[in-house]
């Protein structure tokens, strides 16, 4: 079995793709490079750490990477809520992304 067969990896990878696609649609978000970069980095960090953690040889290292993924997911939810509040993304999109990220976060609870 590979990390690509993990449901949490697939859901978090799909979330990262969704974040990237939405960030290209928003002119305000696209212009705010720093915010957009941080949003995308947090999104990419989630599946990346799940993959890395899954491939680690020890449980201690695996748990560390899964914990980092959880933290990145919480960071991403915060950034989505901020982007929504300041008008960078529409309310409906923000709610959809928050729902996806919250689902991934629940999957990462150890």
C-alpha cells in the first residue's frame, strides 16, 4: 500500500488543488502575493506531510508529520476564514473550502 491509497492524502491533495484553482479566480487574492502564497503553502503542506509521515520508518516520526499536517490544516482554515472576511473569496466558496478542510482535519485526529 502506498500513501496515494490513503483517503486522507487524497482528500487533502484535492483540497490543495481546489485552493490553487480558487486563488487564480480571485483578482484580489491573486494580487496579494504574500497572502496567496501562504494560503497555498499551507494547503500543499497537508498532503505532503501525510505522504512523508506515511513513508517514515518509525511511528514517532510518522506521528510528527501527521501532527504537522493537522497544524497546517488549522492554519489553512484560518486563512480561508480571513480571505472570506476581507472579501478575497466569496462567502459560498469560503464555506465550501472550510467544510473540506474541516473534514480533512477530522480525518487527521489521532
